[in-house]
C-alpha cells in the first residue's frame, strides 16, 4: 500500500483493500496505535489465509507447534546418535513431555498464531499470509499483553472449551504456559549449538515468551 493510501486510511478510519465480491472487512481492534481488521465472516477467509489457519488448527489439536516438534525430534536424534551412551532417562523425559502436552487445554502460542491469521493491519494483503511479518506482529502483541486478550476473549469462542468458567480457563492456560517454558528450556539443553542457530529453534525460543497478564 502506498504512503498516501496509508495516510487516507488513517484519516478516514477505513481500510483500503482490494476486496473480492461478497467479502467485507471490518475494524477489529487497535494495538499500539495500529488499527487491525478482520473479515466480517471469520469463516470465509480466503484460501491464502485459510490454508495457514488450517495448519495452525492442526497444531492446536496436537497441543504442539511445528517448531516444538522439530526441536523434540532433533533432541531424540541427538540421543539416539550417541550409540555408545544412549541416555534412556532422557528419552523417557522427552516422552513424558509429549504426554504432558496431551493434557493441555490449549497452547497459548498457537492461539497467537491463529490470531495473526484472523487479524491484519493495512500493510498486509488480506488474501495472503506473510510468516516473517507475522512473527514481528505476534511479538508486538505479546509486548502489549494481547496474548491474554486473545486467550480469554476473541478466539476463546473458537475452541472446544468455550463454556469453561473464565477463572478456570485462565488458571489452566497459565499452567500450560509454565509447562511450555519448562519443556522448551529442557529441549534446548539437548540441542547442539549449531542446531540452536536454526530458524525453527529461533522461533521456538520466542514461543516460550508467551506471558499471560
């Protein structure tokens, strides 16, 4: 979007998007001075965003982000490749981590990823999803404590625990946050230095920074 179109959008409060017939975009919320929008019908996302949302919903059902699973399998490979000293206790601990995740109600980081698909600013294309840009967007939301907002308000309606009392939902998600942080730190200790320089680990390291208000 051009500079002048951005100015006009801010002055009028209306987004300037090229919208396909039958679609309508409406304002959603403002964060740190940035206006975010969404499709009026959240279930009519264009394919570019819908495919991404589907991938994130799969993560939600697994209670694991893709980056977490990559770190997990890499850690298992590291243990198994040390054929002279395969640490069974470490393998058992990693298996316990996955069992713990099966008990999680929801993974806060995945809710943030889903939110990044649903909500977009006027510098994004409504029908496409830019992964790198949305990592920065999610980081900005975390700084403004919007992770708690998304968990307890907006996207709570789209998970199977929407009827859970608010205080119970917050308590369970807080426990889940603590479990995730502990597990990511443990996984980190089982990875080699060069593996910690990969994109998946850099993203995973950011994911442990979800902090509920």
